C-alpha cells in the first residue's frame, strides 16, 4: 500500500456475527484510524459496533478514550428517548445488571477483592483489580450498593457483603454460612431478590441486635475469685492475682423474670457460661472473634461467639455490640443463649430454670455488692441492695 499517509482507513463493522467490537479493535491494532458506529450499537440488522463499548474497553486498559461516560445513565436516557429502543439489562457497561453479581462464588470473589483493595489503597496503590468488575462502577456513575445482590442463588458472600457495607460487621466465615441459610430460606419464601434493608433486618432479628426478646443483662460485676488464695506476696509488693479465676456475679432477666446468678471460671465469658449452667443452660464456647467498629472515642467492639450445647452437636451463634469489649462479649453469649432456647423443643414457652446449685456464702456476698443507686428519702442517693430471696421466690413461682 503506497502513499499511506494520504488517506484514512475508516471502519464500519456490523454485528451480524457478534464480532463487531473485536473486529474494530483488531483493525485498529492493524492501523485503522477511524471507527464508524453508534452509541449502544443500534443500527441495521444486528446493529453497528457500539462506540461506548470501544471507548470503555480502552478505559479499562488505561487508555483515555477522550469521551466522558462518568454519568452513563444520562447517556442511556438520551439514546433510549431518541431511538425508542430500551437497553438490555445485561448489555456491556450500560445494562442495569452488568455491575451486579447474584452467583455465590462471584460474590465471594468480589468481596475478597474489595477487602484486598482497601489494604492496597491504604498502601498507596490505586490500580483497580476486582474480579468480575472490569472498571470501578463509580467511574460511570453507578454505586457499590448494586454490586452484590441477593436471591436464592446467592451464597454466603452476598449476605455478608450487605452486612459489612450496612452495619460494618465483618462476619466470621462460619457465621456467614449460617446466616446465608437464613437468607436463602427467606428468598425462597418470598420468591424474589431481597433488598439490603431486608437482609439487615433479618440479621438483627436472628442475632438479637436491636433487642434480645428472651435475655437481658440487668446488672453484673466481674471480680477476682479469691476463694483460692495465691502465694503471699513479697514484703512491700501487691498480691499478684493474674493466675486466679474470675467470678461473674449478675442479675439476668430471662423471659421477663430476673435471676441472680454467679459463676467462676478462667475469664469473663467462661464465668458467665458457668453462671448460666446453674440455671440449666449449658453452653460451651467453641469460637470467638472480635473487631472494632469506627475510630477514636466512638469506637465500638463487635464480638461473635459460637457455642455448642452440652450433649448436642447443634451450634448457635451470638453477636454483641458495645463500647466496652467485655460487655459486648457478654451480650454475644446471651445472644447465643437466646438462639439456643429458640432451637429447643417447646420454645418459645417461658423458660423454667433448673438450678444445679445453691448459692454459697461467697456467692451471696458477691451478689450483695450489686448495689444500684436509688433515690433516698432525703432526696440524696441511697443504695438499694439486691433482694436475693425475693428474686429467687419470683423465679420459682414461674
């Protein structure tokens, strides 16, 4: 081909064999200088090459097409009004579902990709590398909320993504699996996709985040159990109690009835579990995870506790949120206990405690230390000690 500089090679591909975009790109690589097409590919027979796809394909490879598609929806609206032809929901880049994933494996990969991107961004790396998303949806005016959508095909990753984006809760994998079963059951009942707000409500109800309908931690104290005294300290030094057990002392309301309980074990969670066992609720903690929510003084603790019931293979999860990490852990255990009661036969019949012990002098002394302040007759603050006998009579009367 002589005197090539004197003419322009222009392409005019149609999509009869579904290869218009590929043909245009290969021809450009071979030296073509111009492409004739239409935005969104409307044209004779199967249509002309889609100039939007060509432009955004360049963009995903780091080449600016010098065309602004940052508000892609407004472009789609103009084209649809002019041509009276709706854009298919799965049309590349422009379709309403092209940045949405319903498949469980795809959702899991996307969720992991976003987690890695957060770390890369913190390290100063800005390259977009997310599975199944060739470009950042925000670059074309779309949002992340529509990236993962949940229906009966979705796995654990979809619901976990919604909870992470909505509540900032990074669920442990085993909890993701359990909650996905709840979500799948609900999608099958509704026979449709679940909205993010519906998934959040399901989670809050399943793990008692808004309120625990059966368990309420009224008051508690965690102290060192000094019934087994350690070796005496050296002269002039304080007693080292790090190897002593911890005593949970508290008032727990179960089905609107308050119970005075105590338990001794190695830590705060296990001592509460020991206290619950005195009422016939035997739970063993098999997994515990925690992370923070927020930063600075407003930071909260999120805790996740997986329990098994004694003599049973059934497992339940509890979730707790609080500014104090210890109280968040206790709330999580009571959340698991509520789930345990809900899974037993006869539930939701009122709880009937089966006391396996009698309160010792140490227990009674610890319970008497729970002295919430109450208004005194003179207008000042008095101290209303817990009436253990009255609580016990009320509980036994149920």
